[in-house]
C-alpha cells in the first residue's frame, strides 16, 4: 500500500483525516489466473461518517442521512475496489470513490418554489382541448347518421 497521507481533500476546506479510514486487503474474485489466486489486491475501505471530524454538527447529521442507505448495521460506509491488478491503485480508486460519494452527499438540493402557469399557456391549452373535443364530436356525428 502507498505511504499514509495527511487527509483526503473534499474541497471547500474540508478533508477526511487519513486516520479515520481503515483499509483491508483480500484476494480478488473472478478471472485473472494465478495473480488473482495468490495476491491480495482487493481493497476494502471502511469509514464511519457519524464519527468523522471532516464535518461538524448539523452537516454531519445531513451527511449521515444522505448516506444512510449505504451504511451497514455498525454505521460504516464500506467500499470494495478490485478493478486494478495492484493494491495501491485499488486503494487510490477506493479513496476517489469515497470522495465522490461524500461530495455528492454534501450537496443540498435546490429548494423548489411553487410556480403557476402563465395566462397565455392556460388559454392555449384550453383552446387545444376544445379543438380536440370538436374533432372527436365530428367523428361521432358521422357514425350516427348511417
């Protein structure tokens, strides 16, 4: 594995301390011949958002609520990465995934403001409905005469 770093930067002056991340190595599954069978290149990253120092107070609660579906019973976010043949590249990829997940979870959706349709759009919609209804009535009238 690569040398320990200070922290994972989330941007906006926030970062996840490296000491909060736990990495485990295991053998990857699937095809790959002897390399897969004997080398532990799969990385499992574990992180507890409820106990992080990366964010504080209400933002931590928001983060935990947004990531709730991805947390296990003990409150850990678990990411597995085995897309590369080297453990260091898998560790790096797992860290990038974590950063992307946390950044996306911290984004607050825009508040929806109720809007009303314009008078012109209401008028056009009603006129179109009237034309459609007249067209259908004309079809029905031709069928009754016969």
